[in-house]
C-alpha cells in the first residue's frame, strides 16, 4: 500500500492536535468568596463538660465566628433541650430530643450560625431526669471576615 505525503502530513497534524487538546494545563483556582480569610488556620473547636443551666460558651474575638457543627451527649434520660442564646436573650438555635445518652445530638449547618465579633453565645441546658447532670458538648466552625 502506498501512502502519500499529504496523508502522512494530515495524520501527523491530527495526532499533534489531539495530543495538544488532551494534555493537561496548569490548574488555577479562584476563591468563590471571601468567607474564610482570617489567619493561617481559621478553624476552631470548643468542647467539654457542663452542668444544667445557662453558661457562656464562646465570645467571638478577632472576627465573626461561624458555628458549623454542634454535638451533644449526656447520661441524662428522658427529654432534653439545648438552646443557643444571643446576648439579648434571643434564640440562635434550639435542639431537643429524648434520651441523649442513647441518641446523641449531632448537627451540621450548611451555612452556619454567625456570632458577630465581640458578641458572646450562651447555652441553656435542661433535661427531665438522670443520674449524671453533666452534658458533653463540642462546637466547631471557623472565623470569617466581618
């Protein structure tokens, strides 16, 4: 079989063109927004044990604080209720359920709860009965631009 120079040239041109189009280019990323921008590691978490009643959990310092995850467990039985409160006493979030020792609370917020810089977030725990009056909690999130 005899191949012409034109056919060889066309095949080479197509091969080079296909190779160029399939080759990877340098990846360039652009931030979608300026949501997370404070410091090298703006992520934070807080946790521990706390008795029933009202307690200040966190005060946002160095920027607005966004709470993305809340976890709660306890050995208390019966019903329980957890309220996250703003400084003026208004509710930022309310959670309730039955038997937090068998079914712990674990919530993730897609957009988060914002605590403006300088403001505090308090929690109020309440439950029906049980031997252990301690609640185990973890909050996590990140610092954002004000």
